[in-house]
C-alpha cells in the first residue's frame, strides 16, 4: 500500500504531565513559535512550528499513569529522541551550558565531516533532543 499524503510534514506529539516547564523549554528556551492551542475531549495540545513540521505538547485528563522514561534510546526502545538540524551548533552548546538544561551527550565534532557536529540535551521531562549541524 502506498499512502496518499495530505501533508508531507511530520507532527510529533510529546505527552507531558509537566506542561509549564515544557512550554518554557520548547517555547521560551528553544524559541519555537507557538501556532496555537487545541482542546479535545480529555486533553489539549499546544502546537509549535519547527520549519514545516510541528512539535505538539499534549496533556491528558486524567494524566497517563506512566511517567516519561528519561534516558533516550539507551534507556528504552521505541521513538526515543527528536533530531533538529541547526546552524552554529557551538553557539547553541554555549547557550545550553549557561542554562538550567542538561546535556545528555556533549558537543562532539563529527570526525568524518569536519565543521559538523552533534549534541543531545534533555527537556524537562527527560526526553532527549539531538541537535546536529555546523559548528
């Protein structure tokens, strides 16, 4: 079967029980633009633009019985981190180092491609976000 896509963009839902801290991370710290809020039976979502894609912070009432599993792909199988491509990765690493947020893995230059690198940071729920790009 081949999908007939309505949209070529991806929307990723991050379910949280820690909405205020997650808004501070994705909206304030990362500077993702809030597209809007959507209420639905039993919950809500805040939609943040990431290029042509969307990161959705989703809450449910009642909240899910299991908390977020911190530790990225090394802790649990499944979809365990998001990857964002950015310019000036060194500048972002400095901003993270000066913030309340923690590196899961520090800035590392990608040896086969000089001038490119990657790092991982944890959001307030312990989800890993990978950033790669030009140093």
